[in-house]
C-alpha cells in the first residue's frame, strides 16, 4: 500500500472530437494562474480515468453536459504546471490529469507545512461526463478532496488517499452494478457516504494508520463481497439493514472488533434471519492492532 504517492494519472475515456485548453485567469498578487480544459465526447462509451493529485484541494463531480469533460486548475507557474492531456485508443477516450506535485516539493520556494490555501495555490475542479461508463483511478496525497459520483456511471473505482482528508458521496444508485470498489486509506481521514449506491460486486477496504468512516447503504443493492484490512488505524463501517449479512473477523488481543445489530454464531456474526428477497453481503476482515466498529442501519 502506498501512503505517499504524489504523482497521479487520470485516464478517462471521453471521445473528444475537439479539445480546448485555455488560460483565462491570472492573479499577480499570489503569482497564480488558472487554466480551463474542455474535451468533447462523441461515440466513445467508456472512459478510463486516472487522476494524480498530490497536494492541495480537489473536487470531482458530474458534469451538466452529458458528453463532455470540463475542468480547471489553479497553480503557481513558477513552481509547477499540470499536465492534462486527452487521446483516443482502441475505441476508448483517455484523459490524463497529472498535477506534477513532485515539482512542488522539490522547489526551493515551497516549505512543507505551509497551508496549500495560501502561498502555494493548488486547486483542481474536474467534471466528468455522466453518459459514458467510467473507470476512475484516483490517487490523492496531502490536502482536501471532495468526490461526488452521484449521477455518473461507474464501471469500477479505485481510490488511494495518503495524508489528506477525502470525502466521497454517491447519492443515487449507479445505473449498473460496478465490478469493484477499492479504497486504500493511508494516514489521513476518509469518509464514504452511501457507497452502496455504486452497487459494487466486490469491495476492498485497506486502512493503514488513518481512520475511515464508510457507509455501504444504498438503493438497488446487489450481492457484495467486502474484504477489509486494518493495520494500526480504525474503521467505522455501516451496513444496510435490508440485507443478508455474514461477517468473519480475524483479530487478536491487540485489536478491537465491535459489531452491533447482528447475532454471534459459530464464531461469526450474521443476520437474525435470512430473507431470499434481500441481497447477501459477506465481510472478511483482518485486523492488526487497529479497531473495527460495524453497525447495521436502515
């Protein structure tokens, strides 16, 4: 697991017949510049998205334009310039967003510990097309990230969060069942709201030294296998009440496992009754010296 990866790569299949990048706002006081990016999509139905954002503030959400990617970056041209490119390969659109954060940390004008909101402007806003299937792979380092996948069509989703704070929301059910959801929470704080709406068949959650609060409730749920690994950190997991749940947790005397709303039987936790109309959620958890708390809620 990588806790400090500050270069990231966003591949997003948007079939852009026209691509436009424009530099429209400059702030001489803070020596920052803001660039805008626009990519149109035509017949491409899948977008592989790889995002690399090492430092600052990042927002990802659905675009109001069904077949277009729009984004902007505010940065200091004296320290770094992001690389945002788009191309098509084998019927896919590929969008690459690389913040080039290595250049920030190597620059003599940057001092670790300075708030990213002040002397080092690094802000990115990216709006993804809702009418194409997406496979986002997002790596985020230090700062604050807000990701709202509501209204997007997610095939698969991979998240790596380092030292920063990240919050993910999915307010509406995914139009299809996602193949997998992978969350790697490193040293920071991770919050996932209504991630059951992704309808992922397979979920992997890895918590290192940080803390995570993940809510797997949602609509139109499917059978899901959840694999959890917690090292020295902590995880609060919320599971839906209307599901058949079975939990196996491998832990030792140094770790803590608390499960509420289920019964303990034959060394595992499970739902009080089994309803064939409900989806089945199986959880395999391994805890080192950390803690897991699982609750069942409507």
